[in-house]
């Protein structure tokens, strides 16, 4: 018998909202024109794009002309780093310094590395504290006369830590350094206001907020020095050419509309599920640790949908494997799950040992999860942990003695 | 999680040879914490034959499944036969293994070879429940002369 799937991997991607899909469908079938076409059929598609752009701009208190569509978060992050780096270098070849953190998404870290390897840039990777917080004062201290950009993730994808981007934005503004933040995980979960928070560039995407995959956006504040990204037929005001992903953009706009309307309701509901899950596991499993901000003191500084535990003496991929067999989708920071066979660099940056990082489990919720699902996970997870601790050699001591030859 | 074969998942769900063996004649170990795998194999040996085998692992799906398959293959074999086993012998019944997981499935064999080597060198396991903590694990392999 196949049980109903319990999807708790919303940090990876989310289920598309049916209303989002409904608004997208006509753009595959009836309204398929190219928005660059001058006929009225084409102009209908263009109007749909403009409408979506307006909604996204409004959701972060930006202007419509400051939103540029991309293929997703990874592209937006690549564009920001390389676009800002090359624009700065063109103006002043001594400007070659970027500041970021040790807990960014790989698209930021690997873009920084690419700039270091290929274009003579240097990067400062800021430390975080045990809960994953960046100290804004560390940003101030790291800024030099060569610094062009500070890029800091808003809500961390693994442990849900929400950074004080307003304080960081203020420091960047005072130091006249551009500030970029990646809000892929925090969009629709935390208030965003590019003016109040002094943000110059912002990475957004749709598939983490019940929109379609393959569509994202970059917010670029007016007059920000950044290179055009993709050359061609001058789409997106010449900054990012290529025929627009119209159905994706329409879906993105609708997902933003729904998320905005239900912001309070959803976040209250999801954070209550989160807290119930955290308490339920902490009460029913021994030797477990919550990674990321504590929900009692810092509940509002943790993404409303993020739960991340480390269980001692067990390995995360096996834990995920047993959950998978009960139709629960999860993720882990274990080395065994990674392509690199290294434990999660985010957890390591927070000071976790290899064993703690390898024994980590991430459960990320959404508005589609139910209380029954939480109860079910609270019921089965302690049993799985017990089984894996039975299998584990840790704590079961063996010593070795060399036999006496005369014996 | 990576894509595993049905056979691998079956073994992983219901491993038959998992557990502690406190009267083992030989114990072997392999692995480290960093890559997330630690493997321990217990052997009961009589007249040069492996009469019983069990394993414990702090390891992934591939480590659990492949070591369980290894135990099944090894049981009843002589030490010489067991030593000659290769990774291919172990995983052939498991279907395709993701390339990155090959090293996890080799660990069981390495732990088995370590157990046989210790047995031949007269190194006996002693079981001590007094200090069950992770630090002890890191000391394992240390021989008290």
C-alpha cells in the first residue's frame, strides 16, 4: 500500500499552487504570442508580463522598472556578482573586493570563487555565530576602500536563520558599498522593503513560494552600476536578452499575489506547525539538538517553515532513507548525501562537529502540510532514530588486547 | 537521497545481520567521521571458518545495504575465501550502485579484512560497556599491548 506522500522538503522546492497553474495555462494554449511582437496578440502577452512585474515590485516596495526577470535564483546570483564586479573593474581597476558569508548558497560561493580564479577579485567570507547569525559590525570591519559589494543571504536555506539585513543595509549605505541579498528562502516568509532595508540588489525566485520552476528575478535599484547579463534582442531593457518565459512570469506574479494576500495567515499557521514539530521531537528523542535560532527567544528570526535537528550517533542519509520509506520527504547535511562527500559547510560554519553535521535532518514545511502530518512524523521519527542507534557502533565500546603468546 | 536499486532499499529496510556480538572472536573496523561512515564487523570463527557474522555502522543507505549483503556472502566461508572477496562479489546482488557510493560499499570488506588480520595477529576484542561515548569510538584501533 502506498501511503500519502508527506512533503517536508519545501526548502528544496514547493508544490505549485493550483490557482497559479490555472493562470499559467492560457499562456501555453491560447495566449502563446511573443511579447516582443507588435500585433495586439503579442501585446496581450506583454501586458501580462508587466502586470506580474508590477506585483513583484510592489511586494518588495520597488519600482516596476527595477525588476528584471531571470531563469531563477542561481542566475540572479551569478548576474549580481559578475555584473557588479565587472562594472566596478571597468571604472576603477583597483576595486576588486567582495564581502559575503560562509553560509551562502553555492551559486554565490562558486561565483565568488570564479571571480577569484578568473578575474583577479578577492573575497572575504564572514563567520557566523552558533545560530548562524552574521554580526553586522563584522561587515563594517571588513569593508575596505577596494570593496564593491556586500552579498548576504537573508533567510538561510539549511537552518532558517534570518539576518538583520536592515542593519547590514544601513552599514553598506554609510560606507557607499552596494548591498545584495538573496531572499529566495525568506520571500513570502519575512517582510521585505528595499527602501527601508537599504537594499540595492535582491535575488528572488518563484518555485520556493508555490510558483513554477525556471523563473526568478533580480531587483536592481535605479542607477546601480551593473553590467548587462545576456546579449541579444534587448529584452528586459537590454539587460537580459532572450524571449520572455511568459507563462513562468505570469505564474510568478500570481504566486506573489497569493503569498502577499495570505502572508499573515500562512506564516502563523506554518510557524505553529514548526513549533509543534520541534517540541514534539525534542520531547520524544534523547540527544537531539536544534540547529539554528531557538524558537522561544528567536522564533521570529527563524524562517517560519524551517526545522533542522542533529541526532547523535546516527547518519543523516540513512535517517532520510527510512523516512523516505514512510513517504516522508526530508533532507540532510550529511556528507553521505553530498556530491562532494563533505558535511554541510553551513553547519560546519556554525561550529558543529562532523558527527553533528552528518547526523542532521532538515524538515521544511509549507501551507500544504497538516497537523496530522506533523503528528505522524513525531510518532515515527523517534522509532527510526532508535533503530539507527541500534545499528550504530557509536557508544558500543570495543577495546583490543594482544593475546599473551604463552597462553 | 540518491537513487538506489530496489534490492538495495530492501536490504537497507530490513538488514538481517545488524547488531552487536559480545562474544565475537574478532572485530574489525573501517572509516572515519568526516565522510560520515564508520563500519564495524564482528566475527565468530571456528576451525578457520566464519560461523557467524554481524555488523554495526554509522553509515548511509549504501553502507548498510552492502554490508548486510557482504555478511550473507561471508557466512560459512573459510578465512582464506573471505579474504579473497572483492567489492564486485558483494554488490552484484544489489543492482546498480551510484558511483559516488562505491566507497561506502567497500567499507564492509575493509572492516572484514581488518577483523581477519587482527584475528591472525592474535588481537582479541574486549567489550566494555562502562563508557559509552563518542570519544571512545575515536580511540578504537588502539591496541593495548
